[in-house]
C-alpha cells in the first residue's frame, strides 16, 4: 500500500517521468492514461510507430513497448496484464486478416495450370468470412501498346470474376480494378515479355 | 446540355453525390451496440455496414466492432470508443494514397495495410494529445 502511494506520489511529482529502470513500465501502468503500444505483426516482423506529441517526439520499434501519446516519455515495456486489461476487447474484435492471391496467365486470358489449381483455395478462403469484400485487379506486362494492354488487363480481371462467381464464391462486394502495365510486379522496359507481370491479384477481405 | 445541367442540379440538391461515393470498407463483426455516422446519418452498425471517408465509428459500453478498409487496413474498436476516418485515398493506379484517422476516446487495435507499405508517411492516427505515424505495423492505442 505504502509502495503504491509512493509511486503515485512520484508520478505526480515527476510528471510521469520515472527514472528507475526497474520500474519503467509503471510509467505507463501508473500515470499515462493515453498511450500506444507497438505489437508484433502476424509474420513475426515488427514495424515502427512514431509519436509526435505536445511534449515531444518518440519512436517505438520494439514489440510490446509503449509510450504516452503526448510524447513526454520514451518507450518502455508494457506488462501483459496491462495490455489485457486495456486492449483485450479491441484485440478480440480484430477481423480475420485479408489474404491476397496472384493468378498468372500463360496467354491472354488463359490461366497457368498452377494458378487454376489456386481457384478452389480462393473459394475456400472466402467461404467462412463475414461481409466478404473482394477486389480483382488485372495487370499486364509491357508487351504491345498501352491501349491494348488496358483492354487485356480489364478482360483478365473480368474473366476471373466470372470464374469465381461460376464456382459460387461467397461475397458481399466484388470490385474489378485494372492497372494494365502501370503497376508492374517486376520492373521492365517497355515491350518486354515478363510472365510474372501477366497476372490478376485477388484480394479477399 | 440543358438536361445535363438539370440532372446535375437535381443531384446536388438531393445530396445524391455523397451517397454515390463508393464505400472505403465494411464492418466485419460487432459485439453489443455500435454506430457508423456518415455526414450526419447515424446508422446502427451490423456486419456488412459500409464505411465511407468521413465516417465516425462509435461503440457503446461492453461493445466492440471490427472493420477492414479497401487497402487491407484492419481496425478494431474496444468499448466506448470514438474513431473517425477523415481522409482516405487508395488509388494505386494513380499513386494516390492517404489514410488520415482520429481517435477521440476509447481503445483501438490497428493492423496497417497496403497504404502504409507503399507510402508510410500518408498514414496518421490523430489523438487529443499527439499524432501517431505508422510504419508497416500492428499497434494498440488507448485514449482517456
């Protein structure tokens, strides 16, 4: 009891700046009521969060470290209990993460065998999601003219939408996009044959 | 020509323009009670409720809501939270990207999407005491 009173006192006195390394996370637990915590991505990597607050700038780059939103204190570890208490509801409400598939074409609008084999996986991925929102995005390589590629890119996407619908894909919204040769996966000069650019991306959200 | 002007002015006066903007995302799950407010229209949120640029999302006590935006940004709100998407542009074909959002109270879980990957400085979350910049990551934020 006396211990926590003391911490409360020092929090007030120091304006949330605790200088004892061993209790650094108490800065967040005890004082900062508005704060951000960096978490690990699903693929195991961790990005960065940059805070520009009224009292300074801070950068978070280590998972499970947090800092007040006003920028008044540097990153410090946040306990599991604290994370659970403040964020379990928000984290539990996280929808299933989107997944994207790349389908490749051996010629014009003809899918490669490997990509054809992906179609059932796409159908299955959409099957048990809610309010499924799908984008089907056509691309080409830089062979031929821009005008013809715009048409081809559109045709590829339309063909995949028709195919997915024919196979009974579960969806709430499905949108066709066509990027033609403006969004190359593999950068090439103009008029270059590149099978990896002849593709349709299917993004399932 | 006259007819075009007439139709335009009819659309303007009936406010159809706003309604015709495509959604930037959808509500994916709901626990308890939540609303999506767009240009003054308060809609009780359910699975598949559309979210637009300028939509404000609110959850009540013991409630939560998850949404996914066009660029695959995944956002979920804890109870008693207010979160707004003020600016949203996702036009990869024209290299146009922007995701400006704001949390005024409550708790938020954020998984960044394609915009944060392609143009990291285009993604911000504004809070009452500071602004968060997002560099391809997952984070949680609480505002009291």
